[in-house]
């Protein structure tokens, strides 16, 4: 919330997204891909992670593969089905990347909140 009840900015919020880009090629790893990685890290299958984010398994798989190709290393590791069923887990690099993103996002949330408060204070004067 950006203002007191009744102020013109009461229902206005600031939102932001973080993503990784490759020079001259655009987005490599964005919000949706990080959310997929986070769901997988929480122990969800790629199928369930995709469904919980409102995307198809194929779309999720394609997004992960494109990210891996652009990054140059695997983000996830899969095991084939069978008696115990298959599975998906983050690779070591995928886990490091996700952990760094979560840490950066937490720090950015604090900074953004402070700056937004200052911004809306100045426009509400």
C-alpha cells in the first residue's frame, strides 16, 4: 500500500521482476523459470511444479531446456521411471543459482520497500 486510506495512491503498488539476460540474446532465466526451480527444490516433480504454476509439462520442460542451453550447464537432473518412479532434482549448479537468486530477491525486497516508501511519501506530500 502506498498511501493512507482515501489517498489517491492507496491502491497503488510497485512490483518488480528480476531475470538474467545474455548479451544480445535477451532473457535467459526469468521469474517463471526460477519458480519452477524452486518448486523442484521443494521436492515437487516437474509435472506438479508446472501444474502449480499454470503451465503444461511440455512448456515447463522446454523453458528449463532453453535456460540450460543458454546458461551452458544443467539446472536439473532427472531419473527415469521404473519401480520407484522417476524424479527431478536440481543439479549442483541449479541449486547454487536458485539459492543466490532467493538471497538476492530477499535483499532487493528490503531495498525496494525502503525506496518505494520514500517515493510514495514524496508524491503524497
